[in-house]
């Protein structure tokens, strides 16, 4: 099922997921979709890999809301180690 999910990059922040799904559904049956608010990317999952491939070919480079989409097969999410931040800015040594 991994090669059924596509990544859409360079998406206008104001473009809705509903608009992207409507656009993508001309290439096949969309079974899942995700676009975080105020982010320039989205994910759309199709029923078959052939539909995902057709969507990539049809949508890559297409202008939507003034931006040219970059579309490819979605890569699996990489697990990254958690970073600990000292939110205080710096630590002061109180020992004299």
C-alpha cells in the first residue's frame, strides 16, 4: 500500500485538502488524504498504485493557486531522535 500514497509539495498554504482531493480524484479513487493547516504539503492515498502513478504524471508541475506542485510517491516517515531543549536559554551555575 506504500506506493499508493503520493506527496504533494509546494502547495499554497491557502489551498484546501478538499480542493486537492477533487483535483486528484480525476486520476482514481482517493481513500485517504491529509494536509496540515498552514503548511505547504499534503498526502493523498489512492486505491491502487496505478492510480497513484497516473496522479503523479498528471499533477506534477500543475499550477494550483499560483504555485507549481511537486508530486511524487510518498516516502516512509523517518523516525528521528527527540531533541531536548533547555527552554530557559542558558543554565547558570549558582555554586561559588
